C-alpha cells in the first residue's frame, strides 16, 4: 500500500508539471502580438495607450511628480497655467514634451498655442519652447518640449533638487475656449562618460541630394507620434483629406543628415487658391519642434522642403536656434503633414495625393559615449528593420514581442515535450507499479 501511494504521488506530481507546462505554453501563445488584432479607427490623434492620468497644479507647491520614461494625460483650459514636478540629480539630462490636441472643428487664431518651460526651484528658467498656430491657423496636434541639460561651465539649473514643468496656453478671445487634451512625456538622457565638444557647428553640407531612386512606395501615415508610420530613405506616397494629419518617423543616427520634402499632387476638383494649405513639421526623438513650414495650394502640383539641417551631433545642443539644437540626438525623427480643412470649400472632402521624399545621408558614427543606456536616443537594428518593413510604432512593438514569443515558444515547447515524454514513461510504468 505504501508503494502504491508513493506511485500515485509521483503520478500526481508529474501530472501537475505537465499541466503547468501546458499553461505556460498557452500563456506564451496568448502574449500580445500573438494574434492579429483589428486596427482602431483613425482619430484626430492617437494617444499613448499606456499614458497615466495626471492633474496639473495651478501653483508649483502642489505639483504632482512625473517619472522618467513615463507618459501622462491631462487637459488644459483657456489661458491656463499648469505645473508638474521633476526630482532631478546633478548628472542626467531631462526632457519633457507636451502634445496639445485642440478639438477637431474648433477655431484657433494666430498666436494661439502652448509654451513649455522647465524651471528650477529657485525660479531659474532652464529652457523653454513654444508651439503656436501662426498664419496656418487651423486645429491640429501641436507639440513642444523643454529640457534641463548639464552643461560644462554653466551654473544655472545644474544642481540636484526639485524642478518644475510649466505648461501655458494662449488663446485669443475669438478662439474656441474648449479645453485641449495634453499628452506629456518625460525622457531622461544619460550624462557623458567624458566631456565632449561644447561648440555647435557653424557649417555643414547644404546642397540637397538627388531625389531618392526607386519611385514612390505606399505607406499610410499615422495620426500622431504613437502610431507614426516608419519610413527610411525613399519616396513615400499617401493620401490626405482636408483636416487630416499624417505622421511618419525616420531613424537618423549620429553623424547622419536628414533631408525632407513634401509634395501635394494635382486635383481635378478645382483650381482655387488656398493659402497655408499644407503644414509640415519636423520633431526630434524627444518630440521637440525642430522646424515647421507651410505652403499654399491651387490644384496644381506643389512642393516644399526644409532648408538644410546639420548632421545629428551631441554638440548641436549648444546652438541657440531650435532647428540646429534640435538635431542633438540619434533616434526617431517625426515628420507630420496636415492639410487645411479650408480645402473642403473649394475641393470637397476628397483626398489629395501626398508624397514625402526622404534622404538620409552620411555614414552612421559612434555615439557620444553615454554613461548609461541611451534609451530612445539611439538607432537600433530593430529600428532600421521597422523602417524597411513599414511598421508603425505599435506594429514595431508587436514585431519585437513576436520575436520574444518565437524564442519563448521554442523553449517552452521543448520543455513541454520533455515533460509530456516523462509523463508517457510514467503512464507506461503504471501497470508495473500496480503489480508490485
């Protein structure tokens, strides 16, 4: 009887192992990205699904703490000021970006927008940037950032302690007073192991390269930073309707130079002139505004491009202009295009062909020597694969997960087969156990 009990115990133990292994394998198969999921209907802006709710304070002493690597959701009323808190050391660079999303169909005026500032506890201004509606005054997502950077020889905003992010909204009396949704992202950049150059470059290649070869390829842009479509060097074709925003992202490594031009195709609907019909903006990996341009449309092919930007270099940050200092890190650079809703009056609600011509020149160089993980401020092989394959941000994340699932699935499957093999041996031996 004792031997029979021991045998049953062993059998139950092996049964439990096999069951657990089955559950583990099922869990692997059920990981996100393991099966195709229906894409959500496009909206005005696709917010980060992992964003945490936060409430900005009207005074700094009540500000809620933001954590590095996190994304938050909030909203801001007309002419409001909101404070958020950062606890910083004396080595790490900190960047906080704010995407403001006015309600579609609302009215904005020249000068409406947001200003983002980081200031120390003693009220020293570390940096500030604004994103305002200018002559192209129609609703669309706008973004700006501010940073606290460690700079050799500087005495301002270098110490450890509490800092504050101030977000201010400016609204004209004739503009729609509704609240604007905010997406707030806090990213940390490691310090350098050794001090590098502190002088921003004054000269760089300025002649535009030849148009990329191979002809246009179809790539549907996203609606925001979070679902931006990955592209690389080439000519990329999409369609855009009045009032819509299309967002793309391009991996640009250290030492590489980015050239972007946007074309609108012709239309048979009308030849009426619409001023400031297309707005194209470039943002860096921390979502800081680098450059923005707008152009008119009259039913004929129209083209515009950004003036020459410097190759990506750490020392660009020491320049006073947004367009040069913005090219301060490697990573994903975002290109957004918005077509004015005013086109509906003359051209109807039909899509207009949009083409982006992207050149990334120069050989990638070694990074500046971070004393820690570069995080988003780097270009990886997976990033290059995403650009080649045309994966959006969520698509690239699912692809990475599937690679892990493939490895985990093989491992778990092997273990499961071994476990089931052991169970088979036990089952075959069971009559022998009973015979004893």
